[in-house]
C-alpha cells in the first residue's frame, strides 16, 4: 500500500503500464490525460488546511455569538442607564 498520494502524477508510468497491458500509444496517452485531468479537478475542489482553519474559526465565532450579543445588549442598557442618570443630575 502506498503512502499518501503526492500532488504530482507520473503519466509516463501510466502510459507505459497501459501499453504493456495492450493499449495503443494513442489509447494509453488519452487515458492517462483523462486520469490527470480528473485528478487535477479533484485537487482543485479539495479542502486545504487554511479552509479547515477558517471553517473552525467560523464555528467558534458562531458558538460564542449569542453570548457576545447578550453582553452587548447588557452593556448598551447599562450605558443608557448611566447617561440618563447623569442627565438627571445636571442642573
């Protein structure tokens, strides 16, 4: 079993194996190109480490969002009460 797949692909080796199995040069080359294109498309859509970190960060923010909103509302109400009290103390 191979270790993790690398990002590059040895299309020459694939063509050689296909030719050894009876494919013509054209068939083997076309098939190897199709495999390479498909793999490239898969890699474009693969999540990167940065994508996973961003997703985790958004999840953390979403988890604390209700608490943050609660504290902001309480601070706003407290600030409003303080301003009203100070205005009443003015002559």
